[in-house]
């Protein structure tokens, strides 16, 4: 009996060791999964999400001005640059919307920019654009001299608020709250408006 009792004690000890090993192993797996989830959330929210990529676009733009570099990769043509940026800080995202992509054309713009590159009249060009986009979108407005049609596509429009310390033309330091409007069309982030 003593031998049987001794064998039972040894079996119980082995079972307890196995149980303890699995508990430690399970705890390590749970901790590893939590760490991976936290890292994934951090990377997504700071580098991969649309809001984060819009913020990166504005940060790159402000850094380019700060370092005297070209800013055309970060903004649409016609957006005026600051004279000099001394410092900046992201404050918050003010809005994030999906906007309809709208093709707008008026007769004077057509005559000035497009008429030389096509052999079509304004009316023929409008008819061609209707045929291209009508099955995807809808006509928003149409007059004899202007035309707007929804292309069937949407784009992201994000408005970000920054605190910006900059200089004016006289070299005086100014502090401004600045709203940057950033669009994302096919993973191409561009600043389309700066308002302060």
C-alpha cells in the first residue's frame, strides 16, 4: 500500500506540474495577444487610418515650410503657403466626411483651357461628359453656360485643427489656430484649403 500511495502522490505532483505549465503557457499567450492587439491599434490609428494619413500630410507640409522645402506634393495648386512656420501642434480632427466627386465646367473655363485641345464645341463636350458619367452619377445642375455632374465616386474630406506659430511678412512671430482641409482621392492626400 505504501508503494501505491507513493505512486499516487507522484502522479498528483506530475499532474500539478503539467497544470502549472499550461497555466503559465496560457498566460503568456494571452499577454502576447494583448500586446499584438495594442500594437496593431497603435500603428493603425497613428499611421494607417485615413485621419492619421491626413495628419501626416499636414505635418509633412508644415515641416517642408519650416525647412524651406517645396510643398507642392502636399497641397493643391492655388493653396497659398505660409511665409515661415516656427512650430506647430496638432489639436484635433474637426470633421471627417465622405463627399461626392463633382465635375464642374462652365463655358468660359472650357473656352480658356480645353477648347484648344479638343475639336469639340462646349455643347459637344458637355454631351460627351454626360455619356461618360450619366450611368455612374447624376446631373446636379445644368444651364446654357455651366454644367455639374456627380461622377459616381466619393472622396474623404478631413478638417484638422492645428496651433501654428509662424512669422508674418515683417518677421513678427504670430500664433494662429489653423484649419487644414485635406482630401483623399484614391490614396492621394492633398491640402485643399487653409483657413485661419
